[in-house]
């Protein structure tokens, strides 16, 4: 399989900003090939207000949600093939930002906490096995260095 993925990132300085002094808005737009747009910004925990917008998604949030979404999609696909009727899937991914092994700030750990409700009781062992398979198949999980833990609820 070979696929190329692209998007467009839009940012523009305003007249009043003092770019060279670091006093500029980090708010920007992510535009996808289908025309969907997402308002994004740096996290206010990293770049203080008013230069970040707390109402917009930040790249770190998008990263952990992308991983959780990829994992969920593979989980659902595997469960469907195994004829397990999933009624609901919910996750609350948590990422840890810290200095990594190279002494550089990175997302060092991601904890997925999926809660799966199935029509029939199938047991935690089967659920955990599907999570293991989903993690092994997730493109994003296969692309990152961060430690990923899955704590099925």
C-alpha cells in the first residue's frame, strides 16, 4: 500500500504584530483536501496568551487524538470481522510531555483508555486481544517513538 497524504496550513501575520520580537499570534488554519478546516494554535501551556488561542486545537492534542482515533478504527474493524457487536466506544487519551531520552521535550507517553460496550458479554481477555491487534495494525502507532499504553476500561 502506498498513499500520499496532504493538507494545507495557513498562517498570516497581522499589521499590528511584532513578529521579530516573538509577539505574534500562533493561531492558524488546517485545511484538508475535502475542504474541511480546523482552527489550530499553539497550546497556552507552551506559548502564553494572547499569542495562543485556548479555544483552538493544538498540535499535541491533535497528535494524541489521531493515535486514539486510528486505534479505535482498527479495533472496530477487527471486532466487526470477529462478529462482535460493538455498541459504543469511548476513549480519553492522555499524553505526557516531558524530556525524552535525547533530553529534548517530546510526547514521551500516551495512555489510551478505551471503554468498549458490546451487545453480548465477551470478556476482558477478548477485548484486550483486539486492542493488542489494533495497536499492532495502527499506522500512527507504527510511526511514533512514544510509549503507548492501552488500559481498556
